[in-house]
């Protein structure tokens, strides 16, 4: 019995179970992601303090000034002090929240001085990536779901990255400011990779911009977060962040493949 209980506790405390039961957002790996997380926590704690203060005053008033003790309801009609208080205090709170929020938003939408531009186009139900690099042959490819059909139809055990793996991942160089130009070919999609702090709607006929700078090599996964049709859940995003030399070698190999296809 003890072994069974210990096993359950260890399973509950495992990293995967903690991630599955996480209720807060993740700061991710980017600097802007950490800034967004800090802003989120600041606003949350301000709301917590406001909620505690309001309910404390309310419950105290209900208990200490109840009718059974002979208290009569006080009248604050046209009270200048009360009106000034409930105008000035919320105004100061909003200012305290608006200053850091505005600073973070300006940073989120600062797409200038990007070192690499990538056009992302959503299709039903896949992504197309185009590297807009004027220094060489353009590189473009489609990224499709790579999860085996056996896993989808429950004839095989589901893998760790079920519905989150693709045949052609998006490759980014680390420590490089990358600007994403996000659009769609048919219906509205949404390109989302939480660990690199990017989420933008892909709208037909319109281009949304976003950016990231990934400091660490690794694989980062996301999904389409806009209900876009029957196979909406089969549009994963997989991003591989690699060193600059590895990225340059990958680009050269991609251009070689495209040249070979053209000559063939």
C-alpha cells in the first residue's frame, strides 16, 4: 500500500504531470516572454490586493453594522468625499497598471531592425513558411502534421508529441531578431508558439507582424489557436532554434535542394 501511494506521489510530482496541471502561464525562453510574464503577475497581484480589500470592507460592514445590532443604514447621497475617493483611487490604480503595460506593449510591437523576415501563411490545414532573404535564392516550404495515423485512430500508442510534430519544422537562428509576417490563404488561423512568446492571427488579405529573439537552442512547439475547420487540431507548429552556423548550413542545403529541383 505504501509503495502504491509513493508511486502516485512521484507520478504527481513528475515534470510532465506538473506541466499538465499548470494553472499559470509560462514565461517561455525569450526576454519579451519574461517581460510579459512579469506584467501578468504584477496585474494579477494588484487585482488580488483590490479583491481582498473590497471583500474585507464588505464583510466587515455586513458583520459590524448589521441590523440586529440596531445599526441604521448610513446615507452617502451626494457625498463629495466619497465621490472624490471612488474617482481618484481607481484612476491611480489604472495609472499604476497602465505604465508597465504600455511599456511592455511597445516592446511587443517593436518590429524594427529585424535581421530575418519570414512570411507565414496558414492553409487548411498546414503552414507555409517563406524566408524573405534578398541575399540568395528564396526558401519556401509547407509544414504538415507528421503524427502517424495509427496514433490518431488509437491503433498505436500515442507519442510524447502527439499532434505536435511536423514533417518540415521552421528553423530559426538563435540570438537573432526574427520578424514574422503572418497571413492566411483561406480562413482565419492563428500562429502560436508560447515558449517564444508569439501569437498572431493569420487573416486572409491582411498581414500581422510579430517578432522573437530566441536565446537558446531547442525545439519549441505550438498550434493553430483559431477554430479554422474540421482539422483545426491537426495544424501544429514546430520551431527549431539552432546556432547561426547551423542555420546558415541549413539554408545552403535548402537552396541546393531547390536549385536541384529547378534544374531537374
